[in-house]
């Protein structure tokens, strides 16, 4: 179940603006070449990168653990220790919180002791709140946000690269409106970008791209810097997950199709195409399709046709179907697999995010596959009719466009 869907944003005067629907010209299009469909743009497909996982929160350091044990066991001392050992205690407590049931205790500790947290523990606390599902707890975490902003402003460089990456992931996951925090995190990250590991680089970029309240200048500055760092290090320095995440985030931020980042990603990924999981492929090709970059990507789209489509989650299914339709890829066999998966997941459409449904309707119509796979198209149409109140205007607009394009007038 997706928990974070930022609203659409578009670059002014760009035909690739994702939130607009441009009605297609009549007439069929060939699926044999890897050419983007002119006049067709995505609906609001700003999904969170489903394959992204936060960089693991660091455990307490062995040195601090030793101090804690020594202080706690010393004769005549209290079990509550101070100084460096106190920090070890906080860090260990924060890392120990597991599962949603532990969220109340975590929030209680944060409210009572956040002023005593070190930068390491501040980052861990933020990460844990997001990991344990604290989306509705922004009010109780105001002190945490304020303290992080204070440290970022007054003690530049106090946060390590891993901590900055974890907090970037966390604030995006929580979907809290924190433009000041986003800006400060971006500035702090840019100052030490060369210290970031590959996974941390991708996480920082994804966090900013996925956050509706992130300042546009912070997003674009970070995108350019990460793209430059990616080219400098070369794709061989990045694992498949990081490459897919960077491509996805670059697509979300509408990196121009002629930017050197795209051919660099293309060269690096097509040489290692077998390393990508089906979910990572979904993120990767979605990024390329969003900006209509299709040069030298044939091996990637061929890899899509080899995916286990029936096993894909609804969000991945919709991303891949839309991407293949957008760049005129995927023949009858591919869309038959997609259609079979849609019918097999009939019960899921009762709860799946409505944008997954709208995306699939749009993709079938755009690829001119709706009539050939009427049972699947009808399944999606029924899901829309049963959940009209759940759809945003943009989703309904794309669904209606799909119906009209496919000449489908009844559920």
C-alpha cells in the first residue's frame, strides 16, 4: 500500500509537464521503434520510487557502548549515565525501537530529550519516526524538526553524509511540509557531496524530488550536482538500485532529455541489464519515458518485456505499462501479459491507489490495446465507477481520456 504520493509539479512551458493531458492525434502508431509518442504526455505519474529503501540507521559505536557498560557497572554509580555515555544510551534506545507499536515510546523520548540529542541521534530519531509510520505526528515532532534546522544552520558539517541521506529519505516519506528543512538539507548535502556513497547520493536526490514542499531551486541544484557526480564517478560506481533511483528522480524533476546524464545512465545500465530487478527496471524505464529519452535504450525496454509482469505490484505494473506505451514499445504479447495481470489483481483495485488505475487505463488507450484486451479495460473501468469519490480530478481526467480514445462508453 503506497503511503506517499506528492502532487504534480511541472516546469513552465514544457510539453513534458506531467500533470497535463494532451489529446492525441488520430491514427495509429507503430510499436516497432523506440520513439516517444509526440503529443502524448503522462498524467500525474509522480509516484514514490517503490524500490527505494532508506540507508540503514547507524548503530551505536562500539566505543560508546563500552563507556556505557563501564559507567553503568561502576560501584556506587547510577544506572543513568551522563556525557558521552548518555549519548550512547539515547542512540541505543532510538535504534531499538521496532514496529509501529513502538511509535508512542519513540515520540515520548523525542519530546522529552531532543535537546540533548547529538547530530547522529537527531538523524536516527527522524529516520525512526518515518520508518515506524509517524506520518500524522508532525505536531509532536516540531521540536525535532526545529532542532535539526538549528543544528544545520549553526553547526554546518555536524551531520555526516549518511545522516543527511537518512533525513532526506525520512522527510520525504513523512510528506511533511518543511521547505526550510529541505533547503537546509540540500545546502548541507551539496557542501560535502563528494563524501556521499552512491546509495546516499541517490537517496538525497530522491528525497528532494519526492517532496512537494521542497524548494524548486534546491531540487534543481541538487539534481545538477548529483548528475555531475554520477558522470564523474561513472555508472560502474553505482549499484542497480542507485542507478534506477537516480533515473526515477531525474524523471520526476524533468531533467532535459538531451542532458548527458541520460546517455550515461543508458550506457551503464544496458551493460548490466541483468542486474536490475523487475521493480528497478520499472523505475528506470519510467524515468527515460517521462522525458521522452529513447536513444540507445532498446536493451532496457527489451528487459521490460522479459519481466514477470504477473508478479508486479500494482504501482510497478502501471509504471511499466505507461512507460512502454509512451515510447511506442511493447507489442501484443507484452500488453496481453499486462491485461492478464490486471484481471488477476481484480480485488486489488478496490484498495490500490487510484493513480495506478488511471495510469493503466491511460496506457492501454495510448498503446491502442484497449479493444484487444476488453476484459482488463472493463475491470479497470468498473474500479473507477466503484470509487469515483476516491479519484482526484487529474485521475478522472486521464481515465475519461482513456475511455474516449478507446471509444469505451459503458462500464
